[in-house]
C-alpha cells in the first residue's frame, strides 16, 4: 500500500514541477485577493496564516505557485500534529476559492470545521487533481458536485464528518456521483456512510478504469457481491473493505484481481472456509499461474468467523516462484489444523499473525527459514509440543507472542541466541493445565544479544531462582513473571537496573524478603505482587503507580499515614490477606481516583474514620472484612455514590445503619454480616437499592420485622438475615424475588462472599453469581412458612431453622426443582411431610428435626438417598423409614394373625403347600400346552405373538437406556455442583 501511495505522490510531484522555469513568475493580484478573502472566513486561533501578508502570495505558508505562470496551483492548509488542537482551522471556506482557476491541489484535512457542510462549489474547481478533506469535521452528505472533477486523480474523504454533528439520515451517501471521476486512481471513503450504495457499490467503483487504491472500511456496506460486474478493476492493487459486516463467504472474484497487492477484509463477519474463494485446487493452481496470489504482499482476514484449515492456502502462497507475501493476518477466527511446514517457504514474510484461533500441533521447524520475519503471534490457540530451536535463527524478529497454548519441553538460550532485535517476548501456558510442562532453563552465564522492552513468562517453570539472564535488561518497561515457581529473594542487581516500569507482575510465586522503595514507575503504572511471601513494611513507590496489589503476602506494620499523599494516583489498592496492624489512615480519603479498596483479612483496629467526608468518590469496590474494626459506620459512606460492592463483614462495628447509606443507589452487594449492628433493618434498602444482588446482614443484633420492601429487589439472589433478633412473620411477598424464580441471566460478576449451604459455610468467588439462597435461620420469626416461597423455582438453599414457625410445610414444596439445601429444623411445624418433597431431585441436604411433623415419611426418588434418621429427629408423630417408628398397619403386613393351635397351623401349612405345588404343576401344563399348541396350529397367532415379544423386548431395552441416561445425567449434575463449591 505504501508503494502505491508513494507512486501517486510522485505523480503529483511531477505535476507540480512540470515546466520547470528559467525565471520565477510573480503572484497574480486577483488570486492574492482571493486568498485574503479565504483567510477572512477562516478561524485561525494559532495564527498559522500570519505569513499571509505582503505582495508576493507565492511565499505565503501553504501556497505554491507555478514558476512558469505565477498562478496558484497548490493550497495545503492541512493541520499537522505539531500544530496541536489550537492549530486547527475552522470557520467557513470562502467562494473566493473559485478565483484560483489553476488550482490542482487542495488539502484541508485534519481541521475542525465544526459540522459545516462540504462546500458544493469545490466541484467547480475543474483543474483539481488532488483533493483531501479527511478528518476535517464536516457534516452532511458528500456533495455529488464532486463528481464533476473529471481530472481528479486523488480523493481522500476519510472520516470527513464531525462526530458531534453526525446523523444517520442526513449523512447517508450514494455513489452515483463517482461515475464522472474516470481519472481517479486513489479513493478513500473510510467511515463515510454508504449504506444507500450497499447494493451497487462494486458496480459503481468498477466504472473507474484507472483505480488502483480503494478504501471503503466502516462504510456500512452490508452486501459483498458474489461476482464482479465488469473487468475494469484490472489496475486495482489495494483493496480495503474492513469492518462492513458483510456476513457472507469470501467471493471468488477477490483473488482474480491480477494486480492485487493489499487485501483487507477484517471485521467483516465472513464465514465458511477461506477456500470458498477457490472452487477447487485446479482453480488455485490457475490463479498461481496468473500471478494473482503471488503478487499479494498483505492479506488481512482477521476478526471474522472463518473456519477450516489453512494448509492449502499456505501451500499455494509458498508455491510461487517468488512469493511476495509480507504480512499475513488471520487472527481471531475459528481456523484449525496444524501449521504446514510449507510456511517456511514464505521467505519475504515480515508478520505472521495467527492468534485467537484453534490451531493444534507444534510450530513447524521450517519457521527458521523466515529470515525477514519481525512479528510472530500464535497466542490463544490449542498448540502443543516443543518450541523449535530454529526460532533462534530469526535475527530480524522484534515481537513474539506464543502465549495461552500447551507448550512442553525445555526452552534454552539456543531458542533466543540470534534474536538481536527482539523487543517483546511473551510465552505462557494455559493456566488450567495441571502441571507446568514448559521449563525456561537459560544459563545464568548467558548474556542476551537483545534489549527487551516487554517480557511476559506465565505458567512456565522459570524458577527456582530469579532469572539471572535479565541482569543486563535495563530497557524493560513491562516485566511479568507470573506463576513461575520462583522462590527466594529478588537479587540486588535487579533493583539497581534503574528501570522505569509501567507494569511489574510477579504474582503467584514463592518470592520472599523485603521490597525496597527504589523502583521507579511511569504514569498509570501497575504493580502486582499477589500470592508471594514478601514481608516487612509496605513499600511506597513512585506517585505514578495507579494499581497496587499486594494481596496474600506477609507484610506487617501499619499502613503509612501519608499513603494518600505519597501515592495519589492510586485507582486499585489491594492489601488483603496480610498481617497489617494499626488504624485506617485518614489520607485514604484523599485518593479521589480510587476505584477499588481491599484491606480484608488483616488486623486493623479502631474506628472507620470519616474517610470521604462528603466528598464524592469514584470507589466501586470496598472490602474491609475480617479485621478488628469497631465503632459506628461513618455517615460519609453516603458519599460513595458509585459503589457497587460494600463488604464490612466480621468486624466489631455497631450502632444503626446511617441513613446516608441510601445514597448508594448502585449497590449490588451489601455485606455487613458478623458485626454488632442493631435497630430495625431499614425499609429504604428495598426502595433505594434496586440493583442489589446480595444482602447479607447475618450475625448482628437487628430486631423488628423483615421489611416487605425487600420484596421489590428483583435482582436479589442471596438474602441472608440469619442469627439476628428478627421477629414477626416472614413476608409472603418474598415469593416475588424474580431473580430466584426464573432463568434470569445475571451479570457474571466475581465477588467474595460466604454462604451457608449444605449445613456448612462455603466461600464463593468466580461462581457467586450462580448461588441462589435465602437464610433467615436463628431468629424469632413466627407464623406460617409462606406458600409463595415455592414460586422460587431456581432457589438452591432455603434455611428457616431455629425460629418459631408454625403451620404446615407448603404442599407445593416440590416446585423448588433446583433446591439443594432445605433446613426447617427447630421450629413448631406440624402436619405431614408433603409427598412432593420426594421430587426434589437436586436435594442433598435436608433437616426437618425438632418439629411436630406427623404421618408417614414420603419415600422414593431423592428421599431414598437421604436416609439419615437424624433428618427427622424429635418429630414424635413421624413414622416409616428411615426412622425406627413404624406406621399403623406395618405390623399386620409383616406378621398376619395366626390360629390358637400351633399344631393345627403346622398341619394346615403342610396341606396348603401340597395343594400349592399340585396346582402349580397343573397350571404349568395347561398354560404351556394351551399356548404352545395354539401357536403351533394357528400361524397368524404365532406371528402376532412373536411380534409382541419383540416389541416387549425393545420396550424394555428403551426403558433401561433411558434410566441409565438419567442416572448418568444426575451424577454429572452432582459432579458439577460439587466442582462449583
């Protein structure tokens, strides 16, 4: 593409210098006046046109005159990056431009005309050969008058519109007007709305016989025609049609353009195989002979839905006598198969991007033949095997990314020995693999020939020592050595490299020792040291650090009181699971950009200060749980207007909830469990927090009744009010909690929370959004169990134990088909156990003990498995299995009444046995011969009988298969539930 653009510019250079003079002509007076009128209409905040003064307009900035005639032939008012935002022209373009009758070059690009329309009169500048209005913030449609510019060779209207003034209807363009541009060689309409031309765009551009470069990306062209309407596009060398959403296969005509050098069809929702463009191998060979494929330098088909293998394509491209291919991008598709060895024959290849596909197998050894390769991206595939040493022969290589695969074997300095230009190296294995199968074993004596800027080694065995070969890598910007089994301390030489990092990630190793404060970081940098054994006081680095994660370490001592002043740019601050002591510094409240604050599982004490003190905060996540914090919840918590997760559980906080908390209307998780909060549960929780997913107030001192306003929380899927002093009845409207009553697709969030299920407390994080639970246990609730609770068909846990509930178990309890845990123990429930409880096939924890239930215990299905008698303990009126108490009539069935005389019983029994055997023998003879004789005599009966036997056999076989399938499905579901927990 660069070659084609360069040729166009060379053409214009020839135009501009045509008729090289023996003398220099003076500026034409009428044209000078025209330029001054143009200047008057333009807004020039940076005074770029200050040179437009004096008699000789040919010396003015951006003006070029013909040396032979003195006429203005070129006007370049393009804004450059060095001019800044204030350097952009605005205002109106004067009609005086028409007085420049010899103008053949006009560039107004990169300015800000604030949504004014492209002047129609530009179409009257009949000598124009170059017109560039790209990114000039015009608006409206492209004026069709531009089609009058029959001499135009170069037209660039890329992003010509002002985004603030953009309107679909007013900016929909057609392409009828381009038919008059028969001299056009370069056309760029990127991001122009061409939806009106979607049906005929290819026919329209086919009318331009000289067109060599066409850019129509992001133009709303929904149709990619299957055939070419004419053969006029023989000169086309660059074709960019990306981001149009064609939703089709690749048409064959694209690879029949004989001079095509650059093809970009990325982000186009193309499906099927790449070989849909080639009807058969014969046609592929034909194209090779025509030279169509062999001239291709750039092929970009990324971000589509292409599938199948690429072996034949690579074989075809590499089969050219002199393959020109330099850039191949097939990333983000569904391509698979192995990479063919013929890929090593693409000798001119500079970039190979195959990431985010489903390729398998190893990297071909022939990769070492690509001596010009600079970029190799194979990440996020399903590749395996060893990384070949021939990779080390690619001495032009700059970037390598082979992450998220399943590599094995050993990578040594031989793999990197000749990569003298290497800047980015990314190697990682799939973290879900059970073992680290790739070992990075580089000699500590080896000095790399390169200077890396980006190094990422993840889920590979880099340790046991910190890699010594990094000791000369003093240009590193990003260092990621995550999950590498590195132990011991970080050597002193690393701290002395004087690096200025934008990311340091050493997560999930066994590194220990103290961290010095000497590291330097760039603006908006990140530090992740999570999951190590670092100790000592908290390190305080550069004020540029925006993300600091020190979770799961052994840091001790207080949080520095001036943390807010020392690290004012913090956005993410995670100190959880350390051994920090002292109080929360008040300066944390000055971190106005802070979004996440995690200091859980430490030994902090004292009150939570008025950290925010009425100042609006950007905090989204706050977790101070599992500390020794005390006192009341400060009223300044109401300033957290964007907070979504607020977790303060397992502290010693007390008092009533501040009314300002109702200002936190975006809350999704409110966890205040395990404290000493008191008073009534505020009704405004259900009125002002409509997005609440989790409400956990267990183990506090709340009293009063459960407010019915909680029933309006349509997204609530965990309600835990257990272990309080709540009284009154359970609101019947809890059956309206729709998130537990239907298959609502909840946002798949991650958050830490503890939920009592199956009689034990389990912690959830990645699957927390799947947990549906109601726990009202250990209160003083009374009244009936609301029948509406049986509407919650996706409820997984229902715990109403240790209350004063009366009445019967709802008869529709069997509707809770997802119920896994049901605990109604230690209440005063009466009546029978509903038979529908046997249909709860997911139920694996049941407790009905210490009630007044009566009648026979239902049997069948899941209750056959739940055979622990303690489930029904202290229900005196219950009977039947699995408890020992028998129901009335059980004894009669097992022991029928006998006679008074034992001898008579024995004689009678002996007589009955004789008659039994005799009648059995007679019945066998009569039955057998009656049936067999009939079948022998009657052929039609015989055929019907055996057909019936065959059908019965097939029916029994089907029943067995269905039952086996159901059993396997039940085991699979049970396994999934166990893996989730």
